[in-house]
C-alpha cells in the first residue's frame, strides 16, 4: 500500500478539519485554527490569528475541498475555486533552484509573519501535490453526506468513496432501491 507523501497527509488532515457528516469544524474560530496549526508543527506556539487570516485559511480549505471533489467526478463550485486561487496569490512563496531545476524547493517568503508563514506552508503542500500530480490520489468522498477526504491507494486510482464498505455500499444500495422503485 503506497503511503501518502507528507504533503498529502497534511492536506488531507487540513481538508478533514471539517466533518460534513458530524457537522463539526475544528477550525471554526481563530483560536482553534491557531491550536491546529501548532499541533501540525506549522506554528511554533499558539499565536493570535486575525479575522482576516482566519477567513483566508477557510477560503483555502473550501477551494481545496472543491478541487478534491473534481477527482471523484463532482462539479466544483467555481466561486470557491476562484477565492482559493486568490488566497494562493496572497501567500508569497519562493522557488529556490539551489541544485538546479531538478531540486527546486518551494518555501514561504522569509519576511512573512508566523501565521502567514504557516498558511504559506499549507499552500506549498497543496502546490507540491498539484505539481507532482499526486493531488489526483487525494479525493473527497463521492457520497455528499460524507465528503470525507481520503488518499486513494488503488492501483488505477479509481476509488470514489472513502470506504467501499460504508459509503460505496450505501450508494449501491440506494441505486438498487431506486431501480426497484422504478421497475
Ligand atoms: Zn465517505
């Protein structure tokens, strides 16, 4: 089973801070966002996060979740994608070509304040996944009531549900019931 790269694990954790099924959001306040970023090692300690930065982070998450829905055939909300794109433009990221183009390294601009740097790190993890094409393995469960983000370990990257045993079977049962009703 191929392990998800660190950037995929981070983005998966970030995307799953909102739980559609339970109706919970681990990042619903700036304080909780600070705690989460610290827990992920992106902030050295809890810091005050402005309402603006909090909103920025939530827009980035919403856009990423939309992108991950595209991977299971969902139609993305263009507004959410555009808003996340703007966030990416607001977080200055440097490309260092120290060892030549092969070893290009993305890093947050050194002048960023700590919170912006943490957000830039999230943007970098997302960019790395997109550049390597590995973002295609990260998916939002096709069952909309679930919408859990998972890493698709199947060889042909064909999984659409977070767990075939739960969401996949639920979807199949619904189709079966609909067919019976139509017959
Ligand atoms: Zn699911």
